[in-house]
C-alpha cells in the first residue's frame, strides 16, 4: 500500500471539518470522500459541482450513480466508496461511526484500509483519538474548535418554541405528530428523515431554508453533517429503537444532534420538549463542553473473504478477532440473508463455485429498504439470484412489472413512503453493473419513478404539515411588511393571494383554523391587511340607497344578505336605537359611520310605515279625551282591543270621534284600529318595535300575508295577536278587519233567541261549520250542536192534485235576500213548529230534483208535499239528517269578550208568539206575523247615523 499522509481532523460539530476536507480534496487532481448518508453525499456533491462543474464530479450511492467519463472527484456513501482507485486524496467523514452496531464494521474497514495516494483525512469526534492512535499509528491529529457556543435551555413547550428550531423525534409516528402540532400552532414545519429520497429531503430543507416555515422536524439523521440554519434543537425523546431494542441515547449521540444548533459564529441552544425528561446536569454540561467518554471498541467484520463455498464464506464472515480494540459485529442483515438463501436447495445447488458464491454474496448485500419480513426479503433475493445465475441478468419483464406496480403518485404519506422504499430496491439493482441488459434505460426509468414519487411525497408532506397561508402571513408580519388584502364580489378575502376568510358585512369571518393559536395568528395577520378595506366598505355602505337595507323579524339589520347591525330598545318605542356589527379592528370611525347610516334608515322606515299613527300622535289640534286617546293609540301601535278601552271610548263625544276618524281611526265592534296599519309591511315593523319594548329574547313573526284566519298558538306572548292584526278566538285567530265585517252581520241576528250561520259568514271567514262554531265560542257566544232531518225535493207530482198544507215544510227561495230577512206570515204554514222554521238569514241547500218526464211537470208546491192520489212508494225516501249549530250570546263572562255593539236581545226571554206548543198549555197552532220595524238606535260609532240623528232633531 502506498504510504500517504494520514490526518485525523477531530472536534465537535460546527467546526468546519467537512468544509476543510472539500477544500483539501479540490487541491488535488483526483479525490474520493465517503459520507455517512446519501443525503449528505448529495449536499456535498452539489457544492463541488457548483465549483468545478458536473463533468468532473461523480456521485455514487446505493441507489444513485452519476459517473461522467472524466470524473476526477468522487462523492460517495461510505459503503459505496470504490476500492483500489488510487486517488490522490481520500477522506472519510463521521469516523466515530466505527462504533455503530449496525454500520460500524464498514467504517472500521475504511479506517484500516482506505488510503489516498498523497493524503488521507479521517473526520470525526474527539472520542476517536485513542482508537485512531492505536489502529493507525502513523496518523497525525488536528483539533478544530467549535466556532460558536452551545448552551442548554431546559424544557419548552412546542407551542412556545422559538423560530428556526429543529425538533428531533426517533420514530416516524413521533415526527408526524410533532409536525401536525406545529402546523396548527406555528403555520407548519419541514420534515427530514433518513428514509426520504434526496429529492424529497432537499425540497423540504429548501422550504425551511428560504423561510416558508420556521420549524424543522427530523430524526437523528440531521446529526450527520447536514448544514442547516438552526438556532435551537429540542429533543422530544431521549430513547430510540435501534432495530432490536429501546435504549437511551448516549451523551455523545445527543451532542452530535444538538451540535446542529448554531452556525458559523452564531451561538445555538438545545433542550427538551414534549414528554422528554429534562437532561441531567452532568449530561447537559458534557454536551456544552464537548466532554465524552472515548471510544473503546470498534465494530469489525473480516474483510478477507474466500468464495470457495457458501459454508466457507459464512465462516469467514463470522471470524473472530483477538484485537482488544475490535469487536466482532453482530449478525448483520446481509449475513442473515446469506444464511437464508443457503438453506434453499436450488440456490445451494447453483452456488457451487467461486463466481457463483461471489454473485450470491453481492445479491445478499442488497439492503432491505422495504423493511418487510426477513422471509419476504429472502424470497426477493432468491428470485434475483436465480435470474442472474440462469439468464446472466435479471428478467426485464419481471423487473419492469415490479417497477410499474409502484409507479403511482396517488395515496397518502405512508403509501408514498412505502413506494419510495420499494423503488429504492429496484434503483439499487439497476445500479449494479451487468445485472440488467439495458442498464442505462432502467437506471433512468427507476430514477424517474423515484423523482415522481419524491415530488408527490414532498407535496403530501407539505399539504399535511404546512399551512402555507399562515406561514406566509407570519413571515410577512415578522418582516414588518405591509400586507395586501383583496375582497371579491362574494366577500372572499385573500391576503397576499391566500384565502383567509370572508367579510360578512363589517365583520371578518376567518376561514377554519386548526387550533386557537392558529386562529389567533391568522386573524392578526388578516385584520391588519383588512383595515383599508373596512374604510372603503363603510363609504360604500353610507352612500347606499335605502332599498339595499332591510330589517328582519328578529330585529336584525341587513345590507343585502349581510348582517350589519340590530335594533335595540330606545326611550321612545318609535325611536329604537341601533347596535352596529363592526369588528373592533375596523376602528371607531368605521363603526360610527355604519351606526349613523343604520339609524337614518330605521328612522325613515318608521316614519313611512307609521305616517298616519305618528300624525295622530303629534296632532296638536286634538284636545281633551281625543288627545289622550291618540296617545293610547300610539302606545298600542295603532291597534287596541275595544274591551281594553271601553270606558275611554264611551267618554268620546261625536266631535272627538270625528277628529280621530280624520286620522283613519276606525271604531270597530271588537277593535279600535287604523286599517292602513294592517298591511304586511307595517305589521312586520310593528311586531319588531313591540317586541323591543317588551324586551323579548325571541321576537314572534308576523302571520303570512293574505290569510283571514291562522291557527292560534296556546303559548303566544300576550298581546301578540293584536299586534299581528288578528284576534284569537278558539283554536284560530281571525284578522281584525274581517272580524268587523263578521260583527256587522252578527248585529242583525237574534243573539238572544238564537241563530244559525249563513253562507256569507262562512265565506268571509273561510271556515267550515265546526271551525266557525269554535270561533264564535271564542268570541263569547254559545254554540249548541244538534241534528235535524235534511229536507229533500219530491220525486213525482200529479198535475192538478190538491195540497195538504198541514204537513208542509217551508222552503225559502235561494235567490231571495237572506241577511236579516224575516219570514213572511203568508208563506209560513200555520202548523209548523217554531223550532222547524228556518233561522233568519239562512239559505238552506236544496237537493236537485230527479229528472222528470216532459209530460209530468212539477208544479210550484212545497218541496216536501205528497200529492193526493200518489202511491206511498212514490213519496220521499227515508229521511237523512244534517248537523247545525244554534248560536246565542254567552255574556261577558265568556272569555271576557264584549258583545258586538248594537246587538240587543229581542224581547225579555218570553217565547215568540202566544200559544206556542209547550208554552202555557195552549197547543193551538198560531200564525206568525212579521214584526213591525223597530226604530233603530243610533250607532255612536257611525258618523252618518250621528249626522242623520242631528238632522231629524233639528
């Protein structure tokens, strides 16, 4: 072996050892540098390419091989370092990994055998000084001091983690959980793990380095020389699974990771977070002072292999050593795979000579990137070995099928990560010389698949663990830049191009946030940018016409479909106050402008809707009782049940009533009201103002317009139906103007003796007979239900037959006037009982007669008469019955309803007509005569009647 200068450059992290090695290598014509991770190898490769160009720089890792024809500088992983190249310079980084249980034997082999022709550098921790001095006696030592200070800060919550921090986890689940928490609280984090492809790792690191996110979540992979702008390192755990068991991290391992904090001359800090316990003072002090136990044992495996047979190869790999510095490595994955394949009869038969055994060993060294079971990995290696031994290459069809199966970019993070692990296996196979027929094609193909999966994984990681919107806003705020907000026609708010929420009127409704901390951050950034928009919006609102503004039945104030305020009770029922809905961040000027515009709107709305009522209230010409009644009308918002003001109505003389009628006041039988206020718009506004004065928490809504009656709710707020323009009576409520029309009809009825409902009564109420009976009961009447024989027309009549009037039943002409009409004595049979006489005003329904022959016309006789000489079977068929109600006044006790004005009982309870059957024993039939017309009393509520009375008196 050619003698060369060997130097061990030792020291803690951030001493510039790797940078020094690169400079030394570039000072020679050729050189090789071995690095512990392919991620770090890619970083160093990019640095050298930037200086010397890609044509002279090679990159060789297990899954990547870039070797230009004139390659002079080789950047490799330690396992992929070429042997026997005779380069001028050779360097091995992180040489302290000689003590690693998994990979230590590879680093130990390079320490013992890898040399450059002119210079060899071993870079690593000070703990390797004794081991290197013992194993490489010719080595010289160079100590490099850390360029910045490292200090311990104890435990901190993740939510309080400073910017530019790296949080370290030791499992994929832990890394993902921390990244998710940081997304909710800090806008997101980049994720760096050793299992990531270089392309994914570089994309994540770039996102952190350029400031898109301020946090990095990583495994211990960042401890191996990755140069990142990290100010603080926090450990989320102090234990890790090393492939066989959970164990505590050694102080030097913690120091290797913590040393990533601080860069160049910038000091760094480290600590713990989450459930990790605080570091022991001695351990923390050792990390800060870089004092650790020296390495006492190096992992070793025999490198002088013999390939005569599988058994001899296994024996060579398991050879022990007596060197006190060396410890035989535990059974590694490649040796375990070799033993598994040796147990296969077909493989054992094929591996019968030296080249076959060497080939078998090369196949067994394929790493288990997939992390599947040992059996499945051995099955894969068996297939590859049999193809290579039998065909001289791996079957292209089978290989292509495996690649195509995983060439998919759909799925979640775990799915994409598994596919990336699988493609690493096929990339490794494609990089082996002579294993595939079309090496270049399959190297490009597997590299393209890995790139596509890497990009998809980066996108999935970013989508899940980075809230780009919050991240961008935070970065702009931190840089104290002015943020640009935009609001589109739909009210959607974007800040710096990122959707942040919606403007609902003058209140900002933030988009859904993952946590309170995230919401606070997002709102702070968004509202700051929205302040100019609030002022522009307030100006547009102030100049908007009244039709664009409206109120709701719950007292809300709307601008289009956006809530901008609500009504509140004021000192005057007709002058409610306004509470504007404006975010505090918009400022007092915007709030004042919105409040003034809303107050102007509602004032004009009330003035227009209650013009007549306000004119009545403010009429200075009214005096005395009229003035007081005008105020009562205003207190009742233009509608007062008459029973509540009966005495006050009596106190009004004709002049006072006339003055009130000039303002549209109608003195109805049940209600005093202004008819114009019954329209839908005033009714809706009246209910809102009334609800405000009552202090109701939920305002009752107005009934649908156009309905004469509506169902009467049992739990309605007292006074509601009057304010709605209705009067509750029984199960339904009737509109007060229609009730007055009904009252006019009822005044002409005999409420003492009893009457039935006529069709006009049912028509104006739109009710069935049963519903009408319930309504009348609610108005204070008594309703007696009964049944009677339903009258029917005769089926046949003999012309010229005599009539027996003794059994006839009167039938009224359906076209005759019925309202208030009396029964004429001439048309009323003498022997018909009183209770069978049709009620006044009722028009009975007459069934259509059966069709008669043309030769037998029906004479105009009583409908139920049986002609003389007609057989019994020609008479009317068996009688049918019908239901009817008789209504009588129930008195004031019935629901405290006053009887309609002008309705006086006819007589004093004596039976109509002397000699009525059952009255005094006189059973002689009597003929009823029409009563003489009575002098009608003057209705004090009828101005025309009052004028006529005065004229007669004069």
